[in-house]
C-alpha cells in the first residue's frame, strides 16, 4: 500500500513524530515499526489536510485508534 505522506507540508516529517512512532511501536509490538511510522505520518497528513491543527498528542491518539483497529481486526490464529 502506498504511503499517504512521506513528507509533511513538503518537508520531511517533523521530529516530533519520531517519539510518537517509537511509543506506538513499543505498544503495538506485533505491528512492524515501519507500518507504525507510516500510520503516524498518514494521520498527521490527514489531520492537516482537514484543516485541523496537528499536534503530537492528537496524532498519537488517532494513530493509536487506527493501530488498535488493525490489531483487533486480525483473524484469530488456528489451533491445530
């Protein structure tokens, strides 16, 4: 799946996103760290696209919800 935002406002993603990505990667260890970082960057871009003020706290909150949905939507493993 292509990344929605590899850059924020034409710049590389803000350094404020790195700690957010690191916290969420530690919380969602079953999700690859690259996917977590991409989710955080996408949430930042979507928030700004909607004309809202993107703060690290808001981005972390929304990204956490996305990642939680991702983890909870995974099919259960088969016990054989």
